[in-house]
C-alpha cells in the first residue's frame, strides 16, 4: 500500500513561501530529471505495446464498437463519477465547513487533470490546494481520499487474483507455492479492506512518526482529521469506493461486448479487477499508460480475449473515465493556491 506524499512534501506545503536560492536548483534539476525519465519510460512502454499489438488493429477494434453495450458503458460514466464525487465531497466537508460546494466541485475535476500527469495518478492529491480550508486539514482529507482509492484496489484486487488462480482460470507456474500464495492473497485483501473500515488503527504508528518530524504541531493537526474518522463515515467511504470500482469493472466488460467479444460478466469483472490491481502495483508511467494495457492483455487473455480488444477497451475506458474529466479540470489549474518551496 502506498499513500501519496512524503513528510518532506507535506512540510513544504505547510511552510511559508520562501524565495528560491541557488541551492534549490539541484533538487529542482533532479525533479525535472525524474519527470523526463518517466516521460521517456511512458513512450517506451506505449511504443513496445503498439509494436507487439499493431495500433491499426486496436483502432479498428475500438471504432467498431456499437449497440446497447456501448451506450450502457457511456451512461455508466454518471454513477462512476457520482460515487467518486460523493466520497470527495464527504471528506471535503469533513475538513471544514469553509469548503463550499463550488470549491468541492472544482477541486474534484482538477484532481483528474493533475492525476493524468503523474504516475499512479497520485497527482489527485493536489485537490487539497483548491479547498479554502486550513492547510493541514485539506492535506489530511486529500490523503485519506487517496488512501481509500488504494484500499479498494489492494483489497479487492488480491481476492480477484485468488479466485482466478483457485478456479484455474489464471494459470501460474508456482508449483508448491500455490497454497501459501492463495492464503497470502486472502490475508492481504482482507487486511486492506479492514483497514478501510478501521483506519484509526494507523494512528499510534503515525503519531510516533510525527513526533520525530519538524513542524510537529501542524502534522498533529493533520492526524486530527484521521482521528475523526469513525463508524458510519468509514463504512460509507469504503462502500462508495467499492461501488465506484464496481461500475468501472462493468464498463470495461460492456466495452468488450460492444466490440463483439463474448465474455462472461462475472469472470470478466474479476479479470478486470486483477488488471486494475496489477496496474496500480506498477506505477512506472504517467497515468499508467501502456502498463494498464499490457496487464489487460495478460489478465483478459486468460478468458480468451484477443489482445487488440483488451488494449482497445482499456484505452477507451481511460478516455471516458479519466481523460475527459481531466479536460474539464484544466481551467481550474491556474487558480490553485500552490506554494513555492
């Protein structure tokens, strides 16, 4: 499990703006070097993908979609984002009553814009900069929102993989490691989902870390947001996250059916869940481009889905659920209250 943001990142967000110095050019250069390497890696991954699976085949498959399954997949965009928006709105209001509905709406869409340009979509953490609430609380709820997105992927994903291996749909050369692997996947999946229900169990460890950091008081206010996560709130957030991912799984299967692929609904959604799990576990490219398509070929190939259809469905779903919302958030980016280091 990974939660976006580091102690250094958060301390910079809490700090007062300071004029840039020559000493800061080194980390800035390193940051640009990291971005350049990820851009290059994304290009390489996508290039290899379309070298193995000709883009003409993918394009022809995607443009050949038709019928009710395509319409249903497009209409499901509404509940998919309704669940995610509700999760973010609940957390934003939890941060403080100063969070207006206008700011919540704007921050939701700009999160996708920032997420597209970062690996693993961790840029969605930047939603906090569009909320007019105390910085510590805004950062706290943004971290929690990303935490729940991670919990669902790393909770449902291992269970989906367990089912595919146990049923023989997904064959792995693991020999005598089969039983330990299945037990481990079950424990990881269950543990992550329980963590979503009871996130306050992290407080002792996080409090111990905070006591070792500078700006201790401000980090303690951040932890205060987590301390307020109790009972019905955590259950509601977990259910909203599960509902959102379930809609995305259904969309993927419907897109495959719109391409003429005969795929069972249940096993199709389970295979796509494994795809999402693998993709999230390998955040090496921007927005997961290329990586998600490779994992889609691997997971859906076990059900007999042709590589071109798996790649086309993955790219179309990305365009519907991520790229289009990212375009909506572009006008909000210049208004973010970012702080200089």
